[in-house]
């Protein structure tokens, strides 16, 4: 989406719809969320660098996302923290070491995944 230099209502650049992107704020006509822009900005990328990395965005769209983030910082930070906590929980659940040995030295746990010890 190309944003013209004049005549753009900044309020038309960001939308929030329950059925799109889970209702989180995103740039209209793109798959880019305000969270994505805010995260890159918080990592130290300038708006110009963000626009260069996401080449289908205009600089005005990046600034609109940052304006939205700064205007709704408390809500955005809470959403990002909740998303990070859920991501951490999922990662921990899937990287938790499992003990595949029993007291009689037979391998167990593989049957849970449709395999038997003889498949080793």
C-alpha cells in the first residue's frame, strides 16, 4: 500500500478487527502488526530501517504504527508481555527433558509418539 504525501488521514492507516490478526492493531492492507513495528523499534531500529526491512511499507505507515504504539503504550506493553509469557510457556513445555528410562532399563515414552523401542 502506497501512502501519498498529502491528504492522508492518519486514522485510516491502523485498524483493529476481531476476525483479522486476532483483533490486534495492524496496518491496513498489510499483514504487519503494530506490535511488530514496536518490537523492532524497541530493539533499536530507526523508522527508516524498519521501512527498509519491510519494504512494502511506506515510512508514513511505520510512523503511524509508532504513533499508535506510543499513544496506547500501556495496553501495547501489556499485550506484548502476555504474548511473550505465552511463548515462553509453550517453549518450556516443548523443551522439557523427558526421562525415557524405566527401572528395568526398557525405553518408554516412544510409544506415546507411535514408535516402539524396536524402532531404535
